[in-house]
C-alpha cells in the first residue's frame, strides 16, 4: 500500500509539472488531472493508511484529561 501511494503521488506530480512545462492546449488538463489525482485519491489513501490502526480516543482531549493535566501542575 505504501509503494502504491508513492507511485500515485509521483504520477500526480509528473502530471502537474508536465502541464506547466508543455505549452499545449491540453496542458490545463494535465494540471487538473494531476491535482484531482493528488487531492481526491492520493491524500485519502494516505490518511487511511496512516490512521487504520489508531484509536481516535487517544487523540481527543476531554474533561478528565484536562483535570489530570491541571492536577499535575
């Protein structure tokens, strides 16, 4: 999964860069396709890959944690 995400990221960057380098009527389609690939496919896959075994409760600050932090000080 990690290699797949890196490959998609590289492909999206190649599309975006080639869209700026190539002076053609389709250059805007390359930039748009690379941006679409990056933001709607690569980033959600990356976030899913990084957060798949994490517990959300570990990252939420609730009243008990605040009280514990105040008591420690």
